[in-house]
């Protein structure tokens, strides 16, 4: 008999390495919980970023049209179309005067229509401040999303003039507010206000201060 033969009945089998099915299920479950938690934390930031991007788009188009009207001595018309479209047009003829009627220019598209990002729309979400002086720059009542030309019954267009003013289609000063938000998301609300005398526009954010909703810059 060979002296290297081990016939002991008590020899133990070598343990196998690796994870059991139960361990794998536990690990996968933990990963899903961590991912879901991260998503819940990130989602509000994503929504806020989209709302900010929509506001910056509207504000940027208004400011560029204002600047180009002054620089080029042309009239630029900006039209806001619910739910998501911005159209910028330019008068074909440069003018010497300061209002639309000086040359009654024919307007042509200055660029392709723009669309607000994601699910952001021109929208006044119920719950935003509506009391006097609580709206952006104290304009309007917060009841209408595209609330331009508020002193003359409201409108959706701005005519930026070579002298820097913002008028309506009848050459009247155009003060107003544009509201943007994601549907059913009050705190995604943003706004852009317009002063007709200077053509200047400002951005606004809906915030909560001591439990009260307030528009801040």
C-alpha cells in the first residue's frame, strides 16, 4: 500500500468561494435604495435648473432684442406664445424716428422660434403671490402667464424701439410680467418683468420667507 494514500473518512471538503444568492439579493437591494435616495435628492435640483434655464431664455431674448433695436436703429418685436414658444422678429427697414408708426416696418423672422426647455411653460401656477405690490415690480395680479401691456388690457408682444423703450402695437408704453413654471410645481415658478420706459427686464424667483411666498431677485 502506498504511504501517500489518505483514506481517512473524516477528511472535510474544501469550502467554495463567492456570494450566495441571499447575499446577492441583499447587495442589489442596497444599491437600489441608495440609487432611489440619490434620485429623490437630485430631482428637485434638475427641475430647478430647467426652470432657471427657461427664465434665462426668456430674459436673454428680451435683452438681446432690446440691445439690437438700439444698436441697429430697428424695431424688434418679441412675441410669446403659450405654452412654450418665443418668436423674435425684426423690422426690415432701419428708422430715424423712435416709434413703430415712423416707418411701419414689415417684420421678418430674426431667428427660428425658440422653445422653452423640458416641461417648462409660460404658466402662472395657482398659489403664487397675487396681492397688490406682491407681484414682480408690482405689475399685474399674477392671474395671467403672459401679462404684458398691463395698463392697456394685456398683450403678448413687445416692440423694442431704437430709443430703448418697449411699446405695444399702438405705441403705448409696455409694462408687464411673464411667468414660467413646470405644471403643478409651485416652487418652479419664475418670472421676468419689463419696464416700458427703459425697455429693461429683470428676473424673479419664487421663494419662501418665514412661511410666506415672496418674489425675489
